C-alpha cells in the first residue's frame, strides 16, 4: 500500500478542557498519512488516479479551526473521518499535537489510525 503524507500542518483553533484554553485559539500541529493504491497514478502520471492532498489539508485545517473540540482525541477522529470520505483513501493515520501544552515538552498529542469499513 502506498502513502501520501501531510507533515506538520500548523493551524490555530480552540482545543482543550481548561477555561483558559477555550478563550483564544492556540497552535495545533496535524500530521496525516493517507494509505492508498497509487499504482495507476504513478503509471499514467494522471492526478485523477491519486488522492488530492490539498483538499484533505484544507478540510483538516477548517475542521481544526472551527470544531472547538475539548480533546485532541476527538479532533484526530474528526480528521480521520474526513480523510476516509475522500475517494481512494483506504486507511489513514492522523496525529494531532498541542505544542507547549506541558511544561518541558515540545508537544503532547495523540495518533489515531482508521480504515474504511
């Protein structure tokens, strides 16, 4: 299975359970790995046989900016679901991080993996 990845997509959104986290948008870093069969796209050089990573990045950005989720788990699940709606996506791995959320750590976050049912 082939992979398309979106690395370190930086967005700003409301996320967290504490009152102060709900007051203003904070940085969120999103990494997405999309699993698909890209054989035909590679053989034909025709984008219509691939997965449009720009579309997925934009959907992830809009979701993160507008969802106002309490947990990174929920946001990661939302983004995974959006990815699986795209034609050709077989499986997806989504990692959502909150930079500087814990003292002395660069970031904290979760990674989820979902497949088509």
